[in-house]
């Protein structure tokens, strides 16, 4: 566990505040990957205007949101399950499908293994190859499919930001048939990828009933505290997942906000442009000027390796005292104790981050 990642995740401002003696609201938070534009105005307005909705129960069938989602995606409603964040959707898949063995590709989002263990599955893994953007060797990935009942892959993967190509996704989808294995593709960050590179199996699920896609709405629309996500899968799978869902787990405000989020295409485009420009800017300065290793991620975050004289923990502590919070990746199986992840934020914020990184670079090695 890192010095700030007590719960295994970024964005823990309370722990960071205790650790660095800085009020939680004062951090520039690069440790969680949330849209720097904040909530869309329409979403903020509906939330403020709809507080009275919480005196009633939310619709346990999520009907209005599910219908809007179906129209927006062009996918029939029975293929969709709204959930309390993509995290709940993953839990429901494990509960509904009861895999004995779950396979993961390290390094990856820690909840894949965490949830699997929580619900009684054993976890096996293969390691991505550093020289290949931490994608796995094809043969090892096949072995994982062969040995596991369910395999998680992230595309783009967290914390590397690397995307699987269409032919790689298709290959995995074919293996689900051949090896009788479920495949969950976690597309939580796919919204941030350039539109023409948003590779997904969404339109091929009829052909691949063992493939489940997980989507998050908390990152693109900056509502991680409200919680909203969904799964796309064959109706039989959706039914199995739905049977395990606690009634009303998706709250009324999330359902209302979700409908408006689906209409925010201009905001999504603006976000993608900002993220693409700022990701290039951060990569250029941190990679070229500071000389750090930067992986070519395609999402709204970047995986970095600090210079040899600085561990992720030291870097996090030094930046933390400067009120900048980053994510140590030292605890990700498959990464090293010098790996960190930063979010991609606005130019003004990125300049503050870079100024802090330059100071740390200049300070060189030494005590925490
Ligand atoms: C790769 C990945 N998938 C899913 C999630 C969870 O998303 P949500 O907030 O929708 O539960 C996260 C959260 O950090 C994540 O990093």
C-alpha cells in the first residue's frame, strides 16, 4: 500500500490531508482521473433543482434512464444494466456469473482482483510486457483465458492508458467461445479517447454472448461522488447481474443527471480536445524536458517513471507538501517503485504541476 493509497485508490484527499498537513480542499488533485471541466452545467442545474426527488424512492427498474441510454447507444434496453458506478457493475458480473477463477492482466485496476476475492473467486494473472505498453504476450493471454472462468481487461487500461486494437479485442472475443470464458472489457475511460480510436465490441455482442462491457459515467461527467455506470451484455447475462443488484442502488439524482449527461455531446467533444492537447503538452515537457519516461497513454491520465534517484513515494511526499497530489503506482503488480500516474487537467493546473515537478527535479535525491 502507498503512503496515501490506504484504500488502494487515488483521490483520497482525507488521507493525503492527514499525511501532508494540508487541508483536503487545498490539493491540486492529479491522483484521480476526473474531467477537468467539472460537471456539465445542465447536470449541476438539475441536481440543484431536484433535491426534493430524494424524498421518494428511485425507480428500481431505472426505466427512464435505461430508455435514454438505449436511444443514445442504439442498443436495445434488455442489453443494458444501469449501476452505481462501473464498480457496482463489475461486482454484479462476478456475483451473477460466479466464476471460480478470475484472470487479470497486470498492471491493472486493483478492483478487478479485489472484487473477485471479496466474492469468493480466486485470482490468477499474467503480466503485460513493459516494452509492449504493458500489453501481454498473446500466448500468455490465451493461457489466461484457458485457465480462468472470467477475464478482465481494461481498454484503455488503468494505469497505463494503453488501448487494445480492434483485432486484439476480436481475438479475445473469439477465445471466450473457444475456452468457455467470460470476458469483461472495462471501458471506463474510453470516452476520453479520440473518437475514431474508440474501439469497442459493442456492436458485436450478439455474436459474442460471453463478452460484457463496463462503462462509467463518473469520470467523463465528473460525478464520482454521485455514482453512475452501466453494463452492456447479452440479455441473459444482464438478467443474472440484475438479480444480484440491491434494489434502489442507483439513486434518483444519479438517474436524473445521467439522462442529461447523455445529451452533452458538445461537452464531450470539448473534453476530448482539451485532454488530447494537454496530454501532448504534459508528455512533451515531462518526457523531453525533464527526461522522465512517459507511456503513450490515450486516456485522461499518464503513467510516468521518475528519475532513478527518486522513488514514487518520495515524489508523492515532496509534491504532497507542495499541495499537489499524484498517484503512486508502486503497489501495482508489474510496475516498479518509481512509477506514478498523473491525471490530465487544464493548462493552468498542468503548469502548476510542471512547476512543482521542475522544483522536485532540481532538488534531486535526498530525504523524503
Ligand atoms: C479502470 C477503472 N474502471 C472502473 C472504475 C470505477 O468507475 P466508477 O466510478 O464508475 O465506479 C475506475 C475508478 O477509478 C477505474 O479506474
